[in-house]
C-alpha cells in the first residue's frame, strides 16, 4: 500500500503519531535496498522521502511485521543510519502490524548501548486508526480506508465506514481494487462482509483469490462465529497460517510475479508459521516464485 501511495506515510505520521508534518507535503518512494553495505540482509520493505527527494526534510523507513523478531532490533537501526547517511536528513521508522499485541512487542525501545541513544519504533495497527467515514477522505487515501475498515466495520459507524471503503475501492484502477477488496474481505466478519456486498452490489463480482472464495463459501454454509467456537486453539493457528499464505500470494501478485500451481499449493498448505513468516519477507525482494522456496 505504501508503494502504491507514499502519501499514506505522512498522513499516518501526522494523524496517528502527532508529528509536525504538513498536509500537502510531497512524498516520494525511493530505493529500498542498502546494497552498498550488505545486499542479502539490509533491504527494508519501503522507504519514503518527504518534500524534495533530492533534499528531503525527513526519510521514513517502512516495515511490515506479522510478529516481533529479535533480528529486527539489529537491522532496523542499520536501515535508519544508512538512510540518514545517504540522504543527509532526519529519519524515522514506521512499522505496520496486524494487531495491538504485535504492535506493542515491535514498539519495545531498542537500546543502542551509547548513552541516550535509544530507538523507539513507531508502530501502527488497524485498531489504532480512526474510522474513515467520509467518502472524500477515503477516495483521497484509499489505502488508509482499507487499513482502517477491518477495525471499525462492526462498530457504531459500520455503515459509514463500509460506504467510504466502497467509494475508495471504486476509484482504484487495474488490479489494485480487486487486490484490496480481497484483503479487506478476508479480515471482515460475516456481518461486515454482508454489509459490503449489499453496499456495492457484488452479486456478480468475480472473486480473485482462493482464500476469499473459500472464506465466502464457508460463511454462507455456516456462521463464522460457530466456526471460531469449534477447535479454538487449532483454528487460531490455521487462521494465522491462512492469513500469512494470503499475504505472500498478494505480495507476489502485486509485484507481477507468476506463481505456478505447485508453489501456490505449497504456500497455501503450509502451517509452519516461522516458514511462512520467512516467505513473507522474501516475497518482497525476489524476482521469481522459484526463488521464494530456495
């Protein structure tokens, strides 16, 4: 989402973290690789420069984490130091997380050892975002509406949230709209999914992802609440594995990488969360699906 719309970054810095970032600041996506030091490891998910990309006022390293990982406490400071060296500007770190627990763990301050030198990651998760109830705001930043909707689609502003989300999806071009639609539907409750379907009249919508097709069929056959109640412990693991497999395939699709059926089946059938997490990280940097499994 940051790659599609870098303007999402200053918006979150301003609205979520209260940083003094102008509303009309230019946001430019730049190189994510620090290959001049260590090409195999020092590659962040995205880098955004604010104002003039040739003389930025702030550089932002953006990371997406499904769970806290100790090795990131060593690579994140390196990303910031190298970006600051390269661009000669102040830098900050923003980490996207799926839930509050992950965000809390990723936000643990990183003590660099030098007196007073402590890195405090800025972490954001859907529940931290305000409900987007204004269609104009949603259309200006569709990614913000997509990120926020799952946390508020069952709340008191559900109808306005879903209507704004529908407006946001409608302004997207190419495969992006379908990609975001499948993402958000996979995280909606049955009630929220039904409201979205009614709002945008999706009776003839061609569902794009295998996960969304399966999830919809299960939702029609039996209530999601009943499914959650059965085999709770196992369901949590399976649900997280399905979500990570979904993320891998969405990343590869967004980057235009073709996934053969055998590799797709291996991804979707995998229940090893550590392996899936590793694949999620690799999916952002590889050039072919075969490299994912190498």
